[in-house]
């Protein structure tokens, strides 16, 4: 019997092999220009997205499950005539795997020269192909949201960070910068490798103000309330956190003309977790989709508009994830010559899922619409110290149709997360910090009853800061002259 998955895999390899020389020939005539759009390719982007979906399907049917991924003409035709529904996949697959899968499709299109909206359309194409021809199960409504929208938010942030890394290497980035960019945005790495000089030009950042922090530390869980759902809570664990803000307001000459000219990225991991899913404690990506800058007097600069975000929070005993849109503002106010106050205020709504982490098969969760307010403040004292505090709240409304056995039950959940931290610079880019985080969940679900869960942690960390130290932006002529 002929193995269809092997035929698909071989066909994809042959397709890419044939496509690369053609692209190289075109590259002799066309080199990508980000400003004019010359050299971008819809054909290459579409072909790569189709090829990626086919390769992923071939891998999954060979390695994971022939029944679920063994698609054929009958399953594809059936899915074309089936309305999307909520699927029964594990929480981490739906809320981490699908946004990342979408980011791969997005990165392939974006690095082929397509704009944000054009790449978003490519991500939708990839999601449609997967839901129709990638799995034998019915198309998933929640996957369309997380793969397409969540994938575009994740993909654009990773694409911008990869581009900034390459841009810092000048005309010829080092192999280490190339490898780092490929890890951040695999689609970009693929196109830069396969298509020669055509896609070598780096996306221009236009010199944004950035704040970068890498934090390594130890976390102590000081208090847990978990309704006897999961007794194996880790009391001590390692902590690894990367944080970046790109396009902070106030930089003279910097404008917000493109989606994600401002964005925030934070990733927090627990290295000593037992599984890869448990190792991810927090992913927060939030970018300005449409907006503009503004100023008040000589000492305040800000930006406001529509933000798009993807968030995943899992403090051991429960978890919540949302793909959302929000209206709000980000700003900086110089209180004195050397003391600055940065703040963020957002009010938005998204779609996602929430539930307990007590189920080892990750199926105790439900979907819902999730309104979310957020307020964050950061007090920066020169390059000496920074005091920061943030609070966000997720109100999961109309939960139901999830993967739990009681999927038809409805109710609501109120999830809150707040943190306060102090960071003190010791020498150069080196700093120490102490951070306290409290996360709580109160759920009321018909037929299940009330449920209260909370986790409080204290983390002591070493911090490596970027060249802007704590990220205060200077625009005052008198202070810029001093520097």
C-alpha cells in the first residue's frame, strides 16, 4: 500500500527545490524594497503557506495520529460543508500551539515582503487550509480565532524583534544574528536562506525607543488556595523572564504609521517544570494596530489608539488565555529632571478560555468572551532604580462549550493578576530585583458550583538590562544637550 503521507512529504521537498532556483532567478531582477513594495511576492508567500500546512499534516500523521491527521478527499469535502464548532483539544494545543502555528504562516508571508494586513490574510488562508484539510475532525471556531488573529499578533512581534536583531548587525549580520533571527521568526530565516538576495533587505525599524530586560531568578510560592484540585504545587522553582517594549512614546521623529510600531512582549518560563506546557507561565503580546502620538505640555508624551493582544497566563493551579482588542493609551511623564513615570491604561474585550489546571489531560476548561481592563505604572529614578506595578482583570462571560465533560454548562469567571516589583541597578547593565505576584480565580458555573483559586509568589532575580537601562525616553532639548 502506498503511504500517502510520504508522498506528500516528498512532493513538498520537490516543490521547494524547484521553487528556490526560480526565486533566485527572479532575485536577479527584483530585490525586496520595504518602502515601495518592489520585490514582494504573493505567489511565494501563498506557496509557502500551502507547503507548510502540507508538511505539518504529513509530520502529524506519521508521528502523532493517523486517524486525526489522515485526511483525504472525503474528509476535506465533509469539512467544507461543516460549520465550525468548538473543538475538544487540550488547552495548551489550542491556546499555545495554534497561535504559534499561525505565527509561522504569518512570518512566511511577512518576510516575503507582504504588509501586515496582507500577511494577516495569509494567516487566515493557512488556518482555513488546516481546519479543512489538515485534520479529519470538524473545523474549529476557536482555532480560527487563535491561529489567525493570535498568530498575526505573535508573528508580527517576533518578526519585528528578528528584524531589529538583524538591523543591529549592519550590512552583513553575523551568523549568530542570522540564527537568532531564524529562531525568533522561522519564516524569515527560511526565506533569507532559500531565496538568496531577494529577501535579504531587513525591515526598517525607524529607530524606536526600546526597553529590554532579561531576568533570571528563583521563585518562592508563598500562598496557595486550590480547593484540593492539584496537590502537587511547586513551592520553589526557577524563573526565566524576557521583557521588551518597542516604540516607547517620546522619541523625537518616531511616528506610529504601521501596525506594531509600538508593542510589548513578555515571556516567563519555569525551567524546572515537568512538561513543556507547564514550563510556560506567562506570554503577553500587545501592539498598537491603529493610533497616533500626542503630547501635553513639555513633560508628557504619549500614544493612543486600538491595540491587539494575545495573552496566556498559567500560575500553576489555573490558566486563562485570550486574543483581544483594546482601546487605550501609553505615556511617559517627566516628574522631575531625572524621575519619570510611565503608564499604560487599556480597556478591551477578547475571546479565549479559562479553567483549572488540576486535570492532567488539560481538559477542564471552557470558552468565553473576555472583557479585560489593565492599568500599569512604572516609576523610573534616573538609571538607579525602577518601581513598577500592574493589575489586569479577565471577566470570562458565558463560559461553556469547552473540552470539559460539563461542556454545556454556563457561568462566569473573574480572574485577576497583580504584581509589584523593585529593580535596582548595581553596575552597568546588571541589576537585582524583587517581584511579588498574586493571581486569583473565582468561578461560578451552573452545576459545578463556586470555585476559588489563588497563588502568591515572590521572585528574587538577576537582571540584564539593555542599553537604555530602564527605558526612560528623553525628548527635552535641555536634557538632550547634557548628554
